[in-house]
């Protein structure tokens, strides 16, 4: 009997994707940070949902307010990755009956605080009994049609950028305190032609893989250009998930301008290659050795 663990998360998503058909009004369904739906003449609607599970995305003893803040931030980050603005959110909570009300109140305070900061209205949700704490957010947003950025627009020779430093999300617990890069995204889409974008939820390597797969291209990144957080090594920067920085690509003639922006820091880390090239990391040693980056998702991509 084949089990879920044999195909993994990405295998399952691919399996579901194969069973779905295009539907009227849906510009983009499965395969991006949010679904893109027809709305007004000059605007698209965006829809994303995310779940946080105790023991997977946070620990039992973590600060409840930080857990709440993280739950809604993950969805805000997905709307940012499409170039849009978040608007309306539902929050669903699954919790055991003996959970203290104080803890649930604090989780909700975290959600509300972040919702207010990012001008998101909480408009409903669902409450169920569950052995472990689960929080789900579903978030609707909007994006001007001309500002929409998807994962599938990367072109050969595009320069690959990160919107901030990476690494340390789990070993340094940054994942509980990240700020979604919404402002950065809005600045980018209003001032530049961004060819493709994704937020880093599974890790730099894995999310670069997804972007390349959707765009049907390969990529090379340079170790010496990757902006590490303090006290973080290459493995953490490449493979630790939940960094929630934006990874995006722009045409080469625009890259200098993006690098030179003063109000935000955007770091060029490599460029897009032909698909046959695969995904490679150039080391910073004296020989600048090239390493083929490969893991499960990469094999799947090929
Ligand atoms: P993100 O990390 O940005 O939230 P994922 O990479 O987890 O997105 O998901 C990739 C795509 O797969 C998204 O378009 C998402 O909507 C879709 N997806 C994930 N799980 C399911 C599921 N159970 N059913 C349908 N679509 C799913
Ligand atoms: Mg995402």
C-alpha cells in the first residue's frame, strides 16, 4: 500500500492538481502562492489559506500571541508574493476543551494585532474540537491587474533577488516573529516590472525550485551573494523553511536599479538559466566549485 509519506507534500499537491480542471473566473488555481480570480475590470481577487499545527509549526510552550501573529502573517505573506494587498480574513481554531481561555484570548490578540497593522478585517471563521491546537487562516486580497506577479514568469537571464536576509528561522526562532514583506512587494510592483515572485515558506532552495518548475527554467545562485542572518550557516539559509522573505526575478536591465534602492534592501543572488542547466550553487571557495542542488522536490521538478 502506497502512503502519503512515499510521495510527500509536493507529490500530494501534484496528485490533487492533476484532478482539477480549469474553471470559469479562475485565472490561476493551484500552483501559486494564492489563487487568482476574476473580480473588477482593472483588478483581480486573490485567495489563500494556511494552517498552523502545534508540534509542526509551533511548540506547545511558544508564546500564544506570537503564534496568532504568525498564523495570519503566513497568509499575508502569500498575498504579498502575488503583488497584492490583503483585505478580508477568516480565522478557524481547533483546540482541546481543556485549553485555557487566557491562551486562546492571547492567540486571538496576536491575530488581531497583526490584522490591524496590515489593515485586514477579520470577518468570521470556524471553531472545532481538536487534540492539538490548529489555526487556519483564509485570506482574500486584491491586486491591480498590471501589478499581478506569479511564480511562472521567470525568463532566462533574469536576475534573482531576495527581499531580505535568510536563515535561522527555526534554530533562532525567527519564524515566530517575522514581518510579512508586504510593503516591499507593493513598492516593487509599483515601481518595476517584476517577472516572477514567491515567498520563502519551505526554504530558499525548495522555493527557488518551485519558481523554476512553474517557469520551466533552471537557475544558478552564488554562495557569496546569499545574505545570511547573523549566526547562520549555508545549510540553514538554503534549507530551513519559514523565512518569509520574497524571492523574485527581474530582467537584467532592471537589476542595477533594484539593487540600488535605498529604502529597502534587495539582494541579487544569481540568475535564471535554461531548464537543462538545473539548479546550481556556486561555492565561495577558491575554486568556486559548482554544486548541483538536489533533493526530493528537485528530482520531482526534473
Ligand atoms: P504556500 O507555501 O505558498 O502556502 P504551497 O507551496 O504550500 O503554497 O502550495 C502550493 C499550491 O498548492 C498552492 O497553490 C496551494 O493552493 C495548493 N495546495 C496545497 N495544498 C492543497 C490541497 N490540499 N488542495 C488543493 N490545493 C492545495
Ligand atoms: Mg507562499
